[in-house]
């Protein structure tokens, strides 16, 4: 569902824009806010998994992602939807490194682990390809809000199965988080995304756009 959410929104964005009266820049933020926080907090998600336990962080990510998906579906305006999409991305950043670490934990044998990682990659590819198709089907039949509501039963099932079937992970409390590096990654991704989004409205020579690109570099 994490990879699915990257592409499923693409078909729904025009409908969302009309219904919520969103500007072109706002539409870009609805689409990119998720990937911004996803990419920005990915390193943090992996570091937290090492420190607090991968199963715990993975489950926390599923909860954040699922609750944020519900918030997206209930969004009354564009600003609320953008904020919920960014929170959804934070949940995704906790899920992905945790899922890979849990596969490594649950499949210690090399052959079984290789098959598990191969299946993970295959499902990610299928999800990315199926996103626009599923999004178009939902938008044309039950409405754009179901693009997000579809995550709720999947998230609930994922959380229940993980708590039931996956053993608790070891915690390495002696490993400290490199907060300056984490903040630098988040700031770089945020500045670059903001500059690219605003360039369409302000122009590439606008001081704010140039400053954003310069600071990101």
C-alpha cells in the first residue's frame, strides 16, 4: 500500500482539484507532499528501527499511515489534505525499512531470504503499475476519497498479522541517532521539492526558487 499510494493519486488529482478548488501549485503539493516526507524520513525510519526494534517501528508506521489515510479521505480542504498526505509519507518511511528488516529477521536462510526479497520487489512493482488503474476505477465509481479509504482495511490486516505472526525485534539502545544528518536530509528534500513546485508559478528566475535550490545544494 505504500508504493501504491505513490501512483494511485495521479488519476484522482484533477477531480480533487475541482472539488476542493485547488490551485496548480496546491495540486502539485498533494501529489508530491507524500513522496517528500517519504524520502525525507526514510533514513530516520531505518535508524529508529535499529534503536527501538523493527517490529515496533513498523507497526507504528502502519498505524500512522492508516490513520493519515483516513484523514486524507475526510479532508475538507486542500491544506488539510496536503498535511495528511505528508503525515502519510512519514508513516511510509517507517514501514519500508522496517518491512525489509523484518523479512531478514524472519527468513534467516539465504535462499528463503532471497525469495522473500524477490517477492517484496515484485509486489512493489505490481503496486506501482496498478496504482493508476485502481485509482481510475475508484474515482469513476465511488469517488476520489476511496483512493485513501482503500488503505484502511489493508492497514488493519497488516497490523494484526504482524503482531500475531512476527516475533518482537531486538532493540539496540546503544546506537544513537545522528540528528544533524537526519535534519539535513529532510531539509534538503523539502527545499528542493518546494523550489521545483513553486518554479511553475513563480518562474525559474524568482529569488525564492533560486534560494531554495541553492540551499538544497
